[in-house]
C-alpha cells in the first residue's frame, strides 16, 4: 500500500439516471432535487476542509461539475478528465433491468455495479479504469479534494486502503457525505441528522 497525501473524496449527488438505475458512464443526466440537497450537505462539511487550501480536481462530466459548483462554495478547481466515471461501452444509457434481461447469466451472479460496468461490451474495463485512478493517485503531491463518481470513488478507496480490487465494488457508495482518506484508512464525514 502506497502512502498518499490526505484526500477528501466527494461523489456527485443523485442524478435522474441514478434514480432509474440507468448506466451513465461518460453520458450524463442532471442532479435530482435530492442530488442538489446532497451537494448542499457536502457544502456544509467543506468549510474547514477548504480553509486548508487543498488542491481540488473535478471530473468534467456535468453531474460532477454541478455538484462541485454547490459543494465547493465557489472555491476554484481544475477539471481533470481522468476523474471521469468508467466508460460502460454499449451499455451506457441502458437500465440495469434491460442489461439483465439481455444477459440473464450476469443477473444470476448478483453483480455489483462495478462488475456490470466492467463487463460492458466496448467499455473501458476495470483494469484500465484502475490504472487511470492509480495515475491520479500517484500524481498527488498535496492534500487534495476530488469530486468524481461512485465507481471511481470505490476503486480509489480500495487503492488507498489496500483492499483487493475484487472488494472495491462492495464498498459503500454514499452521496451527500465526504470520504476522508488518510494513512491507509477512510472516515466518512457526514452532517448531523
């Protein structure tokens, strides 16, 4: 397990396609009202973090950009295409039910979303996706805020915490919180209920 600078990871808020269990990948849909509220929850957590003047990198996809504009309270950030979600090839835009209907063998395995995206014909694949995330991690030189996507965050957190890639897709995948990654472990920062 490598040692990395402190990382605060924010998953974008809920989107219309998240709610419909539709694979987004590099496609996009808008945040729902719940997604906006989740980004506002993150904004309430970010004040003390932003006061530390961290580097901030954000996926260029619209849902991450929309979340960043809300959650970062106007702090400047850089777009980084390496933070985009895993590309789901021919399955982008399809619902999980549509994929399972066409591929019942996949459905019987009770796959995690990362496994579904990884199996997509013409998709990026989990190995290449992991390499892209490792490239980001290995380039961090200071405490950094990353605003990206659910599967991106699961693989990132598995890498930082020294977990097997096979376990990444079963990690929590919350919206509206901040994952603090430090010293090979994670802490979930959340607003009081």
